[in-house]
C-alpha cells in the first residue's frame, strides 16, 4: 500500500483522524498537510507538507512524490464562517474537492474520503429521522457546496471509477481542538467555558435540537467506511450517520452534574436560522446495513469523557 495524505489535517476532524490513521497504519504511512505551516508542530509523529488545496499542481506533486494511495480531503470552510464570505467559501469548498478528484483520477489513487454534512438538508427537508434519500434544499453556501460536492463524488465514481467515499457528519464534538466556525460548535465551546468556570453565552435557543456525534464515533465511522468492501457500498453520494441528538439545554444539564455552578444564557444570532433549517435527528439505517455502522457514545458518556480529559489537555488550571 502507498501512503495516506490528509488534507486539512490541522482542523477539528483532521487533528484526530490523522492520529488515528497513524495508529492504524503506522506513523511513516501518513502525510499530514495543511495550508498553515504553523500546525506542523502537531504532526511531529508523521510526515508533513504545507499545502493549499487550491494549488492543483502542488497537490499532484505531493501525490506523485509520496506515492499516495489514499486521500482524506478535510479542508473546508464551515457553515457559519461560510456565510461571512460566501464566494470564498464556495471557491475553497468546490475547487478544493475538484482538484482532489482530478488528481485522484490522474494518479489512480486507490481511495478518497471526503466529508459531507447534515448541512445538505434544508428548511423543507423532513426534520425528524431524516432519511438517506429525501428532499434537500440547503440554504447556506456550505450546505450548497456539500450537496454539489456529493454529486461530484458520485459522478467521479460512476464516470471514472474513482473510489470516493463520504459521510454526512452531524455536529462533531471532541476535546482535542477548538471550535472551527460551525453552527454546531457551540457544543464544543460550552465544555471549555465550563472548565474555565466562565458563564456560557449560547448563540442558539435552548430548545434547538441538532444531530451530534462524539469525535471517537466519527473517527471509527470513517475508518469503518474506508475499510468496507467496495461491493457493499450502495451510496456514492454520502452516507447519513447518527450519533445523538440534543438541545443546548440538555447539554448544559449534562455538564451541570460535573460543574454545579456553571451558568448559561441564550443570545440567538444568525446561526439560529441555520440550525432551524437542519434536521433534529437522522435515520442512518442504510449505513448500518451497508457497513455495520453503530455509534458507541450518548450525551452522558460523551460529557463524562470530555469533562474528565479537556482541562488537562488544554492545561486549564481550574478547580471544579
Ligand atoms: N458542524 C458543521 C457546521 O456546523 C456541520 O457540518 O458547520
């Protein structure tokens, strides 16, 4: 097997997925890449290349030089950040993906992973137990780019045989990196505020339910999908997967049992409208059937794990 290239390795998902890939395949098998040279220090355990995915020639050179056989393309601008500069978000999210697909086709890369999102759904999508195949009317640039990207992935698979696989991630929550401009990221930030004994100001209303997932489940799902036999995959756009669904009020309550003095206030902003357009919960029966997907964490086990590990990980000098 050739090497594995992770693009956007310095981000929230990349930080943990790169480590998991290195543990699974060996440190020498993995090349992390990011447009920010400064994140190199996170990846002293594996290879590193500075790469802006908009530069197709630079990407091709890395793939050729390192004999890359798998690409995990994670670089993207998320939902809330994307609304601040829509054309730039479209450019990065689409051109980046097309560069990866073209290079994968040209250099006959064995497999590509590309994340999609619950943001492909929109205000007129069925919100409860949203099915795999359903009406989609995304109303953020991020969501529009993910929906178009899903169809490009399917196109490259059908037309050129590029084995590209994808998951529609719910909001991903971990303790090893900071929030990255997403609407679901309040649920990352809230743990930091609790650990620092600060009051949390939530940008969503207390009853806003969104599909979420603990990072370990997301990593396992990704590795499982990439390991699955090609013949077992019936979806070449992107798979629905589900972990848990909760509201700001419920995550606050789950943290309260560890930090009884923790306070929250609600000041909904433009992100409320984005959250309202997304599903409350996801039907992932196709992923369960095709590649045996099953999550391990619920809200209380996730909170217990994060509360236990986050303060030391970030060197927060706090007493509960
Ligand atoms: N977590 C992402 C966001 O909120 C959704 O994929 O933008």
